[in-house]
């Protein structure tokens, strides 16, 4: 694994526990984690369960006992690591957003296509696909229970940077993160909408806004928390993004991604309307899927909760 901060800790927990929940043909071995600081990486390896620590991610590619490279770094390094790992014959799991630029993403896709011809697999970590309620929503669409899909509404609402004194962490810097709410959480609602409907988003019209233009420089950071230091710097990514678009099957979509929705911690929400029914999901009630069957008598119309 490359990177051991917020997502690195989450991925490590998953690697440690996956064998307890699924009947896997092989048991994952957590061979090595790579980071920039020798001391911090060694501490992370011990705490998170990795056997070895490296300060150069390229050394992971040289190891015969490494078959999968899990990329948990900021977006500015995704392309270089992923393309090199695929060329070395390593399967790749990469955090989202895939890359900071279209050119980088296209290069990664080309490398993945070439590697796939050699039997090397790759994927992006769109974890919400694995929520049982979202998997059921996809099944309902595949079974035709919604009929022709006409509308998709999706939003991802958080509030962790509402405080204007929250420090300028890397997620708020374009050179590191590539984008703000749009790429960080907007990527999830785009993927969730495409996953459920089986259609691709073909074009969008969007507006973005940065509400807090300047923040204290970060003295330290850990996950989604940080401590401020001396001086201030500009926020160079979007705080919120709203966009509308059309899907490949003709459905219309509206999307909102924001880190300024006070009172919302991790509200990924989606509603899909079709000619024969509708469904709705909210991750803050992750065990519930709401379904409306429009083919039954009007006296019984309305959403019903599926657990």
C-alpha cells in the first residue's frame, strides 16, 4: 500500500478483516506500506498491520511477494504510481478521484487497458457500490421494476470545513487534490448514479463556488482533522459544486456535492424515478432502501421501506 493516512488506515482495516467476512480463494498478506517519512511509515506499519515499511514506493514494485498495489495517496501522485505498477505486472486498487487531470486519467486508462490484456486487473475504490441497499437498488433497475429511467437526483452533503479557521490541508489545494468537493465526494455520487442505473453521464453543465477563500496554514493534519499554524494561504479548490446532466439512456440528472451543508456529516443521497417506480437511498440510514411501485393501484402509491 502507498500512503497510510486517512484512507490508508481505512484500507488497512479492510485488508485485515476481509477474510473474516468473505470466503476468499486466497488470504491477503499485508506485505509492505510505503510513505515519505521513515519513522512515521515504520510506526504506521506496526500499527496498521503491515510487515514492512518503505520510504520509496518504487521498491514495492520490485518485490516478488507483492501482487497488488493499493494507492491511498493524494491525487497528484496517482497516475505515476498506477502506471508504473501496472507496467510491473501488479494489480492496482486506486483511490478516487482517479487523477487530477483528464490527461493523467486517460493515460491511466490506457495503461489499465494494456495491462488487462496481460491479465493484470485494476479498479477505482468506489466503495459505496458495496452497500447492500445500493446493490439492491441496482438489481431493481436491472429487473425492470422502475421501468424507463427518467430522473436521477444525487447529492453528497458534508460540513467538516464550514469553520473558516479550519486549516489549509492538502484537500483544499488544487496542486495536490486536483479539485475540491467535486472530485472528492462528487465522484462518488456520479459513480453511484451510473452504477444503479447502468447508464453513463454523457454531458454536464455546472457551477462551483469557494465560500472561504483563505485559511490558516496547516501545522499538522490527521484524516479530516488538522491543527492550524502561522500564516494564511489561498483555498484553490471548490467548496461546493452543483451540476445537471443527461444520461446515455435519456434520463436527466441533477447533482450537488458540498462540504458546507451544516448538520450533515456524510449524507450521500440518491433518488431514481422511472416510468414504473422509484427508489431512494440515504447513506446516513444505510440499511434502508425506499421503493415505490407505480404499477399498483393508486390507493397504495407511496414509498415503502425495504430493510
